[in-house]
C-alpha cells in the first residue's frame, strides 16, 4: 500500500461547508500531521478566514486554480458536491494527490475503492500511487459500522432499513434553514423554505433525492449498491425508506436483519460489544436508547433496541436502532480515518 509523505501537504475542497469545517476540526483533534494546508471553496468565499491550529487561513477559489498549482498537494479531501468532485478530483489525482472524495461521483467506479475502515480496509491495499478513494453515503456508513460484524459472523441475507435523516446531509445551508424556521416559528414569522421547498420544522418528508421509476429514491438505492460493493456480495437483499426528520446533524436508522442461520439476542449483543466504532446504548429499564442529540458531536455509532425479530422464522431475524453523527462518521471522520491509513 502506498504511503503519504509525513507530514503531508493537505487541501480541503469545500472548506467552508458543514463537512469541510468538521474535517478541519477532526484534523486538529486527532493531531493529524499537516505540513501545510490549503482551503478551497467557491468564489463567494475568497478571502474567508478560517482558523486551523491557532493560525488564521484564507480560502481560495477552486476555479481559479491552475493544474500546475496542485502539484504540491499530497492529500486532498473533497466535500464540495458531486459536480465539483467529478471535475476536480481527477485533476488533483493527476497532479499527484491522494484524493478522498465525499460525494457520490466515484462510488461505483471500479478504479476508486469505496471504503469504511471498520468494514473493508483491505480495499485500500491495491493502491500504489495517486488515486481517488470514495467515501460512502452517510446512511450506508452508519449502518455498516454496526451491521458488518453481524454479517461476518452470522451472514446477513436481507436488511430492511428505515432512516430518519438530519438536515446536515443537505449541507450547512439546510441546517441554517431548519434553525431559521425555528426562529421564525418563535417569532410568528413566515418560514424560509429555499432549500427544501416546504416547512421542515415539525415535519417529516421523503428524502430529497431523485426518485426512480421503481419508486425508490437515490438515497435508498445507495444503501443497496454501496453495501453490495463493500461486502463484495451480489446477493444481499436490501429495501430502504429514507426520510428527513427535523434533527440537525445526526441520522437515526431502524434496521431489520435476516440472517443465514439461527442466532440469539446475546450473540448479537456480544458481537456489537466488540465492534469497533460501535457503542451500545440499550437501557430498557430507563427507556434510554440511541438519540440523535447523544450521537451528535461524537465518533461512535450508538446502537440499541437490540432484539429478535419474531416476524422472521427460526430465530433468523433481529432488529436494532442506531444513531450516528452524519457530519462526522457519516462524512468527515470516515474520510480522515481513510487518510490515516496512508500515514
Ligand atoms: P461556499 O461556502 O463558497 O459556497 P455544504 O455541503 O455544507 O453546503 O458545503 C458545500 C461546500 O462546497 C462549501 O464549502 C462550498 O463553498 C463549496 N462549493 C460550492 N460550490 C463550489 C465551487 N464552485 N467551487 C468550490 N467549492 C464550492
């Protein structure tokens, strides 16, 4: 496997966004070695100052950047949307950078590994030079951190998922819109509905991604295609219903699993108790289970409501409920954990 120079020169593309800012915070928190840092955003943000390790840095416009100017960048962390990734990630790679891309642009590209370090770190072994690595969709990351250890031990044949997704998945402006609706409600003012086109506060609606002829939206389809790719399984069956709920930054998911063999609640609990990146929150007596507010700002996927599913015969079904920070493990943290593998 290739190694980054240590310390590497780092670029964040989308540095002013919800994920970009979290990437900066996580680089600091985890003492990620950084020789020098460049911050890219849209022309609107040129001159915006962002502090990193007590140093005030200035954002550059990506679109004014010449290819030659990219040659000194060792690691590029992208979170500026699919269109920007499609156009710019190959340019950074061709200039010599290792790219970790948070968008969906390269997730199906066989040349670009799709990786969650707790799930399929071996997919990185084949890389021997500059490359683009795809960060999976946030709902898929959170689900697979919890479910992969169960899959490896018991064999997941089918998963039925219902997600409860936070505003953050649609970016910083979507979080701002939800907050502004809360202020507007309190002040009896009209709501700003630019991002979602509707009242979000006190509401729940189907995920805002494109819906296909089969009635599934893109978010739901990603859970199937990305899980199959990371598990290297063409047979696992998945059906999902993805909706937005008015939480700010942590997603929740209800997962119903059907296994290849009989299992028990205690086997599932034991596997989850040893699963990296998972913290069990499952206090039936106190009715304390994973909640988005408890997951927000943390690294762990919180897992609870662990129980057998009696609708599946022969003890082959189980159900659980999880919450994870969409901006951190669902995006920024996973990208940086991937990068850490190359240090
Ligand atoms: P900007 O703040 O200048 O618009 P989020 O997902 O939170 O909405 O963040 C999206 C990120 O992508 C922001 O940092 C945003 O920068 C950046 N971005 C949007 N359009 C471009 C562009 N044309 N070139 C570079 N960065 C962009």
